[in-house]
C-alpha cells in the first residue's frame, strides 16, 4: 500500500528555520514528482513547492520563493522541505504528495509564533 509520512513540524519563532521530512513506502518513489503543500482553515490548500522525479528540477510558489528549499533523496525514499525566515502566515498543516500517483500524507503542523 502506497504511503507518505511527514515529520518534523513544530513551533518556531518568526525568522526561524525548520526542516520537515516525508518518507515514502509501497511505491517506486524515484518515478514520481513530489510536491509539498499546505492547508489552513482560511486559505484552503496551497501548493508550496515541487521537485521532479529524477532531474530534481524545482518550482516554488511566489510566497515562499527564496525562503524554502525542496529536495529529495531517492535512495532513502525521502523528500524534504527546508524553511527559512519563517513568517506567521506560514503557519499551516504541511503535507507531501506523490504527483500523479494520488498519494498524500496526513500532514505535520508548523506554527510560526512568538
């Protein structure tokens, strides 16, 4: 059964940094693009970043460009999202998705607050 599991969320002060992880199992991780997304009750779902399966080409939403970095380790079936200079508006549940596979994780809460 294909599965994605996120970890690493938490509480961080504005201007701080956090790296969250996404571990895949049950499907060929290296064959699918991965996206990091976030959702809030007020803004709904937003795609934050995407990385291609083998070339590692990345794409970012304007709101996070220059602050967030997506990466992946195909040997470890893991994707990462490094988040720097965090702002209160980055507060959300962050979840990863295997694009075109139809697999999403449950998410990890990131709260940016002083």
